[in-house]
C-alpha cells in the first residue's frame, strides 16, 4: 500500500490507507461499477473533496488496489534459485495463500474486476498489470520446467499446469478465510503435497495407470 | 438451454436461445451491471418489446445463464459408483473442461457475477444455485473421501482439496480456448495426471519429503 500523507486516523493507518481499505471492502461487496465516490466518502467518514484530494478519480483507487495485489504476488515468487523445484513450489504456495488470507477483499476485487480493467485504466496501467501477471505465470512455468529438466519432475505440460496451479492457489480467495478451520499455511501444505506427491498411494498404479487407464491410451506426453 | 418458442432464426437456434447466447456474450464482456436490455435488443436485432416477451426482466436472462451452467456442472458429475476414485476424478475433469470449453462465456458470466447474484435474484433462485454448488463441492469431496477410505489415496484434507480442485478446473474459463494449442480433453489429462500421480518422479523423495522437508515437519495429517 502507498501512504502519501502523514495524517493518520485512530487505528494507525494514514487517511489514504484507510480510504483504500474502505474502498476495497466496498468494491469487493458491490463491484467497482456499483460503488460511487459518494459511497466511499460516506463509508470512510470524509467529505468528497477530501476523498478527491487523495485520489483524483475512482479509477485511481482501483489502480492502487490492483498495483498492490500485483506487486505483492510478484514479490511472493522471489526465491532461492538453488532450492529444489518442489521446495520452490511449496514456498510459493505458502506465501501466496498467506498473502491472500491477509487481504481477501483485495484479491476479490482483483479477480472480480479483471475482465473490465481496460475500461477503467489507462493503457500504461493495463500494461503494468499484464506485465506482472505474465511474470507470475512465467515464474511458475519456469519452476516446473526446471523440475522436468533436472529429472525431479515427470515430463508434463508446464504451461497448462502453471495455469491450473494459479487457478488453484489464487482462486482460493473465494473461500479462504483468515479464521477458517485450516490456516493458510496448512492449506498450502495440502495443496503442495497433493500436487507434488499425488493422491495415489500405490507406486505401481501411480506409474502405470494414474487415471485408471494405461498411460499410453490417455496421456499424450505421459 | 431452455427453448420455449418454435420460432427459429437462420442458424437453427430458437429466438429465445439466440437471445440468451447474445446476452451471455454481452454480460461476459461488459458485466451484467454494464449491459442494458436496449443493448441486448440491439445486438440480437429485436425490438425491446420482443425481448421482454421472452424475458420479463434482465435478471431472468441472467438466471437462465446461471441455471444452465449450474445444471450442466451437476450433470457432469454423474458417474459410475463402481469406478475407482482416480477414474472418477479423471472423468469429472474431462467432462467439466470439455463443457467449459464449449461455452466459455457462460462460465465467465457465472464466475464474474457470482459475488452479486443476491442483488439480482430472488431468494429461491439464489437457493437453487447455492444448492447446485454445494452438490458439486460435496461430490468432489466424497470421491476423494472414497479414495482415502479404500486406501487408494493418501490421507488428506478432502474439503480443502475439493475446493482447490474446483478452482483449478472451473477457474480454467479464464484461459481455456476452444481452439487453443491443447484441447480441453488434453488439459483434463494433464490436470488429472498431475493431481493423481504427482509431479515428483522419485518414489523415496515423494514418500519422505514431497515438499523438500521431512513430512512430519510440514504436513499436519501427512
């Protein structure tokens, strides 16, 4: 989050941070399109002129939410290049899920408004977000490719699996709750273990017919 | 899809089906909130009175889209109860991905508008959709539980994995394309193989430290 003003409210956040947090909650619940600057001003308890002092337009609030989420996700990927591919995937998963659990509404706004951002953002803003998303995808794909190249992982379609992995982890904003029955850390262990170890116990079954059919009938790159 | 009128257009769809298909595309691109009945009428080439003849309100169009998608997903889960858990998961995945690829826009509308449906739908309509969603989640969870109970699968948190599986498969509407480089069927093989067999090749590594750490340090239910 960006904090441009020293003025701070009773809960220790700057006015701007508070405004951003309140707007994020409203956008998550009602949608960006369905939330007016008046609603934001009312909810944060400021007059509209003051809101415009911090953000010259509603779209700049949305962009701050987007930029914060995109930058966070890219930062979460930074990793030790000497780690094994499986460790890297586990640590990605853990950091991503812990981050999502810490700000579910930000993740919700990010995904809910995704299809429409080119309506609200400038070309440069859209390009910034798309570049960060490409980095996330490429980073995940590259770790899988690294695992395949070293012989740690089976041969597989790293492109498709990177996209599936992103859907599984980032898509968790739909149901992940900070005080749910399992912590974000525990969920990261479950997801990573399932993906890396597989669900099937029996080594022979796992090797010869993981889908219930002999591998050569089903898997093009088996 | 429901077809209530024998009147059909040049492409063989009934007027009502055509209207639904056009509205689905508009809602997917602009959002439900950002699409007016006038836009639907213009795009389908009917006057507004005719559109209202088929659908008394915009929300009834959205509900038809929702009901179609929810019913399809539940139908895709029907399976042979004597099949192994791994076969069942593979066939779910295949049918779900093939179905999504056949109507990406329907899936997009479903997920994009999800957070707001209680604003547009009646309580009964919301209850119908939530009931179908619960059936999908429970069906996936139950298959995983069946695999654990029979010894086919490792012990794991079937609740969390069912949610992750749904994010991975249904979340694919974001990037799945009917004429992409891999077919929906091939993607189903990749997803199912990764989840069921795991990525790690080496049996000893897989058993003892799937996350790069000894199992007892990381996995609460290892």
